[in-house]
C-alpha cells in the first residue's frame, strides 16, 4: 500500500517523489522504504529509449537520499521548512535495476560531525543490491547535528 504525501512528509511533488511507503523505521537509527517502478514510467522509458528498461542509477541514489531525509525528518533531526543539503555522495551500482520491480531502500545514520550527518544506504531489487552508497547531509539551519544524534 502506498503512503500519502502527507504521511511521508517529504518536501517534493509527486513527479519527484521516489518513496512509495515506509516499510520499517527505528528513529535516529535506520529506515526501510519501497518504490515501485514500471517499465512505462516516463523516466524509465526515456533512460534507454530503444534499449533495456532500467531504472537510472541517479534515480536510485535519489531514492536512497529521500529515504535518508525521511529518517531525519521522522527522527526530528531535519525540518521540512529548511531541509538540509546533500554535501557529498559516493555510489556503486553492482547490478542493473531492471524495471517492473519494487526497489527497497535501507538507510542507516552513522556519525555526526559538527553540522553534518553521515549516512549509508543500499537499494535492492528482490535480494540483489542495485545501488550501495554513502553520503553526507549538511544541516542548513545552523543547528548542531551532534546535539541531535550524539557524539561519535
């Protein structure tokens, strides 16, 4: 079942929302979400116009980042009125995400340094990893991330 935009509380419109539902969450620790991709999704159709129907890697990264943002919002670390910025990412794509699938994202928040939160995430199609990444979220409102998730 798909969560509504209000339930997700992400600052995006439907066309740029890459989370359908929250599967599980432990605030300030980890979250698991899902997104269904059909082969007729406009982004999938346009990715390789005459080739395989594959979810673009940049969309998998965005799905993981939206999952991390959702964890931060649900944990009270981030405010939707002044969302944090993505400071950096590092991603790998070991297996293609062939469309007509559900992609599950799992994210954990790791260390905090001053106004930045490090996270790690993976996206799965069935049990195969299609994207593995780490990122740094920078708080844009001047609050110290250390006071929100503790010293590392």
